[in-house]
């Protein structure tokens, strides 16, 4: 607290008054007076900085997590100390404003060079006690009220000291030592020097406040949180290992104050904070961080070193800021076909995409240009690739970032092979068929295509042109009734063209996609 040994500020006051006293016997130069303006500017900045620092002490006291009647009382004291100090500083600012204002109520034209206005203003007692006397009483009252609030064992001393109370004036004349405070403080003082002196006294007021708040802070432990939750934790280099690999981690004790509600951020974005039971009866507030890892600058080993900033705000403390580092391994995309490695043009070729070490494939996406075809996601890492031309370039992204490109080749769908059936048997072209026979034209496809591309393998005949003795006739399907065609023995009917369409994986094609193929006419002998 105050009293006893002089502070550096008090020594500064003494030295300043030694200069002022010396100036009484000298012709004060403009250069010396200008220095008072510089000193005042420095002191005003100090007043501002100290006031802000004291505001921080009050906030720290108010943010104390200690729950007790004593701490509640201390918080109220801190509030009163701050209010008292602010009121006194406002009063002192008013005194300085009067010093820089002329008798006409207008600002002094040259306050820096003025040598008598403050003296006359402060010591004028023609109409009662002077302003200097009122100023002294106001500062003494401030100290008295501060001591009443604090009730400390060692109270603060008055700051309105005379020359005899400063060590700097121990060798001064007795006449100076015996001067009353108003005379000692303002008699013969240039106006700018008086203003700087009041600014200096404001720093003294703030120094008293700082000492008081520091004492209160020690009681509340304003920035020291009572850690009542302890739990062992391990910071592992990796939580997923291949059998046989070495597990490494750092074991430490994590502590938390249950009465504190931290606010957490990742890269400036709020993080959801949840109370997690880490062991029986022990709960700790944790921020939940989840994002899709991505990178571009991989090294020769396929590893990219990444980081993200986190911030934790706790009442009464500066933000806790940390950069969290992690490694991103370049994904090794694998395409595994549910069918075969062959892609057919304009067919749904199902491919399963996997990345070793990545169980969740929800962030993976496959795209291609419209000219190359289209891709239909099927879920759980499965996609249907529908190439529109011989080469299809597939772009793989994770969370919007490209992680690979895969090039596929596509071949046309199989050409239909036509099989003629008579009485459920393959037609014997040497024996032929009777004039009243019913012949069915069936389509046969490669087994692997039919089994692996079932949705695209629904080939069917929609039109068939048959040459007869009376001309070419059209049939709407592959079913031929020779009697309807007027067939006779020794005729030869000729299938000159067949139109085939097929079902499609893509519903937009309406299961009616034409099949291109080279057709060789088929002759049906009638016996």
C-alpha cells in the first residue's frame, strides 16, 4: 500500500518542483515552457494506459470463479474503487480545463507560453477559499474514501504533500519546506507546468487504484481458476495403427475448472462446446472439432504438413491461442468394379471407390464433363459410370479438393446374335420348316454382359422386315407366323433387316435405346 518509501512517480514530482522553484529566480525561456507541454502529453498517455490496465484488473476480479461471501464483497469493493477513481479524474480534468481557459471563457491563445494564468486562477481567494484549496480537499477526500472502502491495515497516505515531505527537498530552505500545499503546488508555476502537475497527480490517483485493485485481486484470485477436475490424457501421434507398428504418445494430466464456461473457436469460427464425461464422475468441457482434411502440397512421401489455429476465451484471461499441427496423407484412390474392369458406352458401369484408411466416404465425389458422360452416385462409395464416348476422364474430389483423376476406356455394347427357334429348338436350316410353322427370332448376348449389366441387357426386337413371294412385309416383333405370310413349300423367306432397342440404366432413355449393329440377312427355307 502507500506510505514510507517514495515511489518513482513521487521522486519525479520532487524533481519537477525543484525545477519549478529554480525557475522562480530565472527568466523562463520558451524552450523550457515547451518541455512542460511534452511532459504533459506523455503523462496524459500514461493516464489513459493505466486506466485501461485498471479496467482489466476490475474485469479479472469480476470474473473470479471462487464462490464465497468474501469474494462477493471484494467484487463490490472493486466496483466502488473504480467509480471513485473515475469521478476524481473527471474532476481533475475539469481543473486542467479551467487552467487552459481565459477569463473570457475562451481557450487561452498560447497556453504553453502563459506564465501566470494558472497561478492567478488557483490562488485567487478574494471571494472565499481558492480553487487550490478546494483541489487539495478533493484529493484528500479521495484518499479518505479509498481508505474507507479498502479498510486495509496499512492505509494510503495523502498525496497532497508539501516540500518538507519529499526527500528531494531535504536540503531546501525552511521557508520552502513550511509552505502550505496550495502555495507549494501552484505559486509562480507557469500554466503549462501546472497542467502537467495535475496530470502527474492523476497518475498518482491511478497508482493508488492499481495498488488497491491488486490487493483485491489477490483475494479473489481473479485470473487463477480453481481446477477441480483432473484427468489423465494421452496425446497420441496416431490413434489408428497397423498391427506391428509402434504406438507413441505423451501422457499428461489435464485440469479444468467446472465453474468456467469457455468459448472456443477454430480459425475464427465458433466451436460447439460439450460437457464430456471422461471418466466416472469427472466431466470436462470440450470443443468438438470436425472437418474434412485436405491438402495440395504433398512431399515426395505423399505427406502434407497442415495446421489450423484454435482460440479459447476464458473470462478474465487473455485468449489462449494455439496452432494445431497435423499431417495429411495423400489419398490412394482405388476403383474396384462390382462387375468387371470393362466399361460399356451408354451403360451403367458400377464401380466401388475406396481409399485405404478412410472409412467414411461421404466427402468423396466423382465428376466428369458432360461430353464424357455422366456419373450417378449410389451411396457407400459406389458409383455408376455412364460413358458417352470411348474415353472417360473421372475427377475425384474430397470436400471440394481434387485428390485424383482416373481415365477409363469404354467399348460399345455387344452386337446382338440372332437365334431362330422352331418348336423350342434351334431351327435346322437344312431341313427347313413347313409352310404353317411359327418361328421365333431370339437374341443372344455374351454371358458376362448379361450378368454384369442386367439393366442394360434388355435387348428386344421392335421391327423386322421379311422378304416373301408377294413382297417385303414388316413384323412388330421377332415372332413369325409363316401362314400369315402366305408361305408355300419350296419358298425361301428372307429376313432382310431387324431393328433392336435395349433397356437402359439411365431412366431418362426410357428403356428404348436403339442398338447399332451390322446385320446379315437370314434365309428361312420352307419345305
